[in-house]
């Protein structure tokens, strides 16, 4: 929001929320109906193509968003090192409002203005007129309009909203108050309306011109430089008629320079060109890909989780992953295509970059879904991907690699022991599975004075360690699986063993739950039972009269930068214990692995985590 919002700041359909798309429904229905019912000679192709064009604009912008976030996370050619936060994502989530506005204007002009309907597919003279009008009046008027918007009166009421984003993303380009967008649409209408009035308009012209504006807007607001220097070497005058991401990035960091739209010519003419433009451009082009001190290795969960990645839909990624949004059902063709791509794509990819104290942090994703981890045929393939990521991290000088959501059970890779014992015993990068911190978090979630605890669901390395720790504290631990009970009993001393109970009882008021806890088991719980997950996948909440904790996690300190996406189903600025463990491991300089059966001192890692600013979450949610 602008610092002192003026009139017409909000879009008219803001109260509709995510149902704002219904404003287009009457126009779309009328367009389709008219096209189907009319004779071929009377059909208006321009009117019929408006809706597909709007969908194309959304896809076009989303491609730029994903590309920009991917390249910024990798670091090569990055321009500004500052990071973004949830506040910027929330401010920019309505980037598609201007697409709706364009659609409504296109439909209204087509239906009411003489010469705007039944346009031919192509008119060459219209293209030349549009180019001349854009290079002349549009660029010139925009320059002075933009300078006017930086006057304190208009800036405080309108344009400061756009400049709240110092670190730009492609969608930043269209994040303006409604009144400001009206002025831009009037400006860009000059060449289009001229083409209509002179009878030189065409379907291709209308859609190509707006696509050109989208392309240039997105390009200029990327936070990485992608225009090769060779272009300016081959044709030096190009610097006056084509801007670059570094050119416009300086406008967002310096504010009083580089006002031009797409052609810097007017900045040169009126003396507002930033003197550091060329230097920043050359420096950004030379910038190499970053090496991370800590890499968090994770994977996709559900088919829709690809949209919840930071590289996916920014607004979805900024909220905990939950029940699918209604519009994701419409995306199933794209979802299915993405699943096929990830099935065959055999490399990890960078999805996020964070900074904490002296550490550069990155999150890498393995292109596999949770369901594939349960398939024996896929296990060796997944282990190869994990191994490849380890070798890649080793070459980049990474200190710690955390294994994230990956299934490190005995049947998969012996809790990671396969890699450090059998295949890479001389590995310098330290593998951390985060089990010790996960145990510490769960233990600190159990209310003081608890005397009995039940462990339900699939047991793991984490649950076994929790059980032993609780038994040593004098807490009775009830386990229903005889096989797991026998295994645990063998690892306990005689004093601890007495607190381990084999029972299928459901009367305990505190349950520690793992994967596989279903509705039937939950319905057997007593009213007011506290369910504390020890795995990274939370149980589906089937009871309203019970309390459910988050999966083992802690809130992140404010100086952990670039947190603008949520980790799966966790709240904002909350990180899983598995991810935090790798950060603490690197900060403390612990030169040991935590894989296989290896565990840290629970008290030691808990104290170190608190010292670095991470804080426990409330016991129940």
C-alpha cells in the first residue's frame, strides 16, 4: 500500500478475493456463444481470442516469475543482494488484476467501438503505425508521466506502492494502484486505438503489442542480468533504445534516475541516466553462481506441491501447503505434464536461497514425489539422485548437506549410512539427517508432569530415540508393535527397559504419532488427547476435540533473510527441525556426520539452537 493512499487505490473487485475472475464470466460466455451460434462469415475471431489471450498472458508472466526466482536463487548474474520477505509477496499477489482489467477493456471496446470488431488476422500498415507511435508518443509521455509520479504528492499516494519493492521480481512490474493502471492503459491505448480508427488494426497487432509490453516489463524487473554484452558490441546505438534489468534495478534502488519505459534515450536526453548503469551491468554479467555453505535437500510431496514451491505460484508458496485450491483442479493438465517431466528429469535443482549470519543457504529439490519413495523400483534411482547431489555439494565446497524430507529409513538407504560408509567414506561435506534436533523439539513439546506416552504410527530412528529418552526420565512409553518393542528393549539398559510397555491401549493423553496414523486410530483417542508428530508428515486432523501440534519445527529468528515461502505445511517464518539442524551444525562447526544410527547429544543441540535465535512453537495448535 502507498504511504498515503489516494482515491482509486484498490481494484473494484478486491472484495471478491480469489473469486474476482467471475467479473469476466459474462464476457467469456457471450464470446463463446456468439462464436458457436453465428455463421462462419459472421464470427468475430478477435472477440473469441480474447480469453485465450488472457490465459496466455498469465502463463507468460508465470514463466518469467519461475525463471527469475530460479536464477536469483542460483546467484549467477544477480543484481541486488537484498532479499524479499512475506510482506512483498503479499503486496504483489494481485499481479493478475491488470490482466482482468485488460480483458474487460478488450471486450468492451470490441463490442462498442466501430471498427474494433471483425478485425482481420494481419495488417502490415497497422504494425508500422504501432511501432512509430510507441517509439514516439508512448515512450515520451511515459517518461514525463513517470517523473510526475515521483513528485511527492503523487508518489506518496500512488507510486510509492510500486517502489516498496526495492528488490524487483517480474510481477513487480504490474503492481500499482488501480488509478495508476488507468493512466498506463490510456497510454498504451494510443497506438492500438489509432490502428482501429485508421482501419489498420488486426488480431495479431492487438495481442502482439500487449505481449511485447509484458515481455519488456518482466525482463526489466528481473533481479538478474540476461542481456548479453555482444548485442551492444554489435550494435552500439542499442543502448539508447533498449533497457536492461540492471538499468531498471537502479531506478528501484536510487529512485531519482532511469525513468524511461523501455528506451533509455530520454534519460540520456534529459540528464537522468544513472552514472553507474554501465558499471553495474558489466559487474552483474560477470557474477558467477554462488556456492552454499549449507544445502537442504528435499523433494516434491503431492502432485500439486510443485505449485507450492518458491519457483511455482508465489502466493501459494507464501502460505502453508493445505487442501488444494479450487483453481488447481483446473490445472490438472499442467500438473500431469509436470509429473511426467519430473519423472524423466534426472537432476536436482535449486529452489530457494537464504542468508543467516555468515552462512549462504540453499534448498535443492529432487524431482521425485512422495509416492515414488514407496516403490522398490524407484529406490535405487532416488539413491543415485541423492548421491549425485552429495557429490555436487562436495565439489562446490558445501559444509553441510541436510537430507530434508527424504525417506532415509533402513529400507531406503539405512538412514543415509549407505553413502558415508559404503560409497563415500572420505566425504568432506557432512551429512545431517536432523534426528537429534527433531527429538529435542518433540521432547520439549510434551507437557511437564506427563507420566505416560503412547507412540502410534510407523516408528523411526527419531521415535526410537524419543522413547529411550522418555524412559530414562521415568515416563512410561506404550508401543503397540511387538517387533519394534523387542528391538527397542534390546537397546535399553535394565532400568530404562522397565518403562517400556507393550500395549495397544489408547487411553494415554499424549500421543507421539508417525506416518500412517489413520482416522480409525484417531477416533479411539480420548477427548483432549494431545497428538505430537515426530515425522515430517503431519496426520490428517480427524478430531475436533483433540489437540494437534505441528511437525517438529521452530520459529526462525528475524535475521534469517529471504523467507518468503513456507516449508510445506508449516506457518510463516517456521522451519522444520531437520532444516534447522544443518544450519546449527554449520554454525557450530561440528565436524561429524549425523546419519545411520549416529545421534548428537540432545541437550547440546537444543541449547545451541536456542543460542542462535531459534525458538520453540506453542505446544498445541
